[in-house]
C-alpha cells in the first residue's frame, strides 16, 4: 500500500461530479474493471498505466477491445485509433492529478485527450498515487516536466527532454510529443466518468 492519502482528492473529485473508487493495489482495480465492463466495445488510450495493470488480456476475453499498443492483424494504426475513439467505453490515465481535483494530460496526436473529453458512454481514468500533486500548478508542472520527458524517451523521441530527462524545453523538434494539453476542471456535461485511485506507483 502507498503512503499518500486520497481523502482530500476523493472529496474534491466527487464535488466536481465524478464517481470515485480507491484501491490498495492495481490488481484489485483491474479486477473491478473486468467485472464492470462486459460485452462492450472498449478503447484504450496510449497509457503505461493500462499496460502495467494488465487490463487488456482480461477485457479481451469478453469485450471487443481496441488499443493501438496491441495492434490486431489486418488493421492499420489509423483504423485502430478510430475504433478506440468510437468505442462505448474508454480507459486511460492522466499525467497529473491535483488534490484540488484538476486532471491534466499532455498528448502528441491528441487522440487520447479528445477521447477523454467526448464521445463515449463512460470513461474510466485509472491513476496511481505518484500522479498526485498538491495543487493545479504542481500537477501541471508534473505533466510537463516529469511525465512528458519519460514518455518521450519511452517512444524513442529525439527531443532534449528525452535525452536529459530533467524538464520540458518547449522544443521545436519534429519528434515533440507534447502537442496538446488538456485540463478537466469538472466532469463534462452529459457524460459518465469514474476515477480509480490506486495506492501504487503506476505509469509516468
């Protein structure tokens, strides 16, 4: 079990309109998702957290799942991403979560931030305690200067942040992965969101 308390952020997320559940382990959270999602089309955003909790092979047994990190034979990357964006259920994480309730994401293609914002019956955001910061400014700093460099290195980007792994350089590299930034100040109108907070370090 991790050391950070979720009491404050759970309260603030609920006040902003989200459903919230807390779990001690990623295994418990994955089992919960597997129980909740059945016979649906599911899209998964580009997320290290989703890979770490092992949700894809679980859901694949009884749902139709689209994830561009697990390319099905005979489909192109563009086709899979389109299916992700059109799915009934969408799963992702965030790059920064403020205790005050704001959630921040940085994206290159912006398919992930677009899907989180709109188009699905329900969105689940799965968040490890390492993403939690005290306020909006700290969560934004984390997204830009901690998560983005690690993700840039993960995808093999030739950017200053990927090389030095210390901060965002606001570069003009063609490999730059931080092309769009999204902030959820509250649950989007007419949509259903559930936030899963996990007492483990997950993703970047």
